[in-house]
């Protein structure tokens, strides 16, 4: 997935809005005013941060070299994903969707 594909997918999720609160290099996606995705616009390879269940976050980091503790985030709840071709697009979308659901369920 490239940056535009990630952006398009994120914006397709109900109630999602995008912001640039940290400057022009990081898109922030919120669901009902809660952050679920941060997308670096200036990185190569593409990378993004997603929220994750703490136990699942550790398992994913152990399984994949391209999944790291969340950069500039609470490392217990966030992962940074390097889009380097290791993971299939469906898996990347699933991580974004999981993050969205973690945030959206807290607002109900």
C-alpha cells in the first residue's frame, strides 16, 4: 500500500476525519475525535502507527521485523508498521481497521 491508498482506506471508515496537528509531514486520522492512525507523509518506506491490543502488539512485533513499538507513542498500545512489502495489503488494512474499532468502541 502506498500513502494515498492508506489515506483512502482510512477515510472510508465511518466518522473518520484527517488532520495535520503535528505539521505537514504526519496525517492524523480520528474516529469520533480519537486518534486511530498516524501516517508519515515523508518516509520511505511508508510507515504508519496504529493502536493495538497490548498483548497482540507484542505478538506482532515478535512475528514481523516490520512491526515496531509505536514511534513517539505509548509503546504498550501502539505499533509502527513499515510498509516494505513484507505484509499483504489485506493485513495492513486489518491492522488499521482493528485500531479504528479499538478507538470507536471506547466512544460508545
